């Protein structure tokens, strides 16, 4: 169980949940099912979008702020190298998963499962490293003006996407994950964003996993 000190580990929990979901769904893929292939590609679209933008936000918004506040530059450089390896694995997985839409076979599903598994190995190692070596320090600077500025910049960059983001974080979340989210975003705001703005996710993505 992760002790959530910042929003970062709440997001990490969602990444890990979806990796497990893809592994299970691809392992049990019904040969020839175009419907299931389309469902999984739709879920993948959301996953790769969330993963790509999370790491982009870190590199362009949060890590510059961390460095200004005294973060170990060698550590953020190492983590940046891990991002590069993760992006390579993500690009490969994206290519392989999308083939399932044009050839919904068990063989393609097995290929996709292997590619997502390779991404998972790289990503889980990175998340664990970040949580062990950067997260404790990050938790100490959350209330600083510079961090509030960075958080505002992220909200501005993803204006209009908050409902999908919140609905994704809540989908399958443990009580600890939900509590961690509501420590970062007031519970009434979470409820409002998960309602109408999060409807697209709940209708088109959450149902993919509900059918698993």
C-alpha cells in the first residue's frame, strides 16, 4: 500500500492498475473479436495519453520548479533518462497495440500483451525509483509559492480534460488512493468533476474494464 503524500503517487497507482488490466484483458482476448479489440484500443488511447502528458508535465513544469527549490539535479537527470527509455517502450507498445484494431486475433493480442509487459517493466522500475528517491523531498515543498505556480500551470495546460483525468484516477481506486486524491483536491470538486465532465471516461473507458 502506497502512503500518498502528493498527487504524484495517486497518479502512479492509476498507471499500475491499468497495466494489470491490460495484461489480464490481453491474456484472455477472444480470438476474432473486433468489438473487444476496439474497446481495448480506446482504453489504450486514454492510457498512453495520460502517461505521455504526466511525464511531459514533469519534465517541462515540475522538474524545473524542483531544481529552483534545490532538488538534486543528478537525480532528476537520472529520472529523465528513465523517461526516455519509457518513451521508447511506450512508442513500441502503442504501435503493437494498435495492430489489434486491424487484426483482432489472439496472436496479435499476445504480441500486444508482450509489448505492454515490456513497457510495464520499464515504467514500474521508474515509478519505484521516483517514489523512493524524489517523492519524500517533493512532499516537503508542496506548499511553496513555486509549487503552487507549477500546479496552476499544469491545470492551465490541461484545461477541459480534468473530468476525464479525475474519473480515470477514481476508476478502481483503493480507499487509500481516493483519500490521497481528496487530500490534494477538495472532495466536492472531485465529485463535480467526476459527474458530468467525467462522463465520457465512465461511458467509454471504465466499461472496458467492467466487461473484463
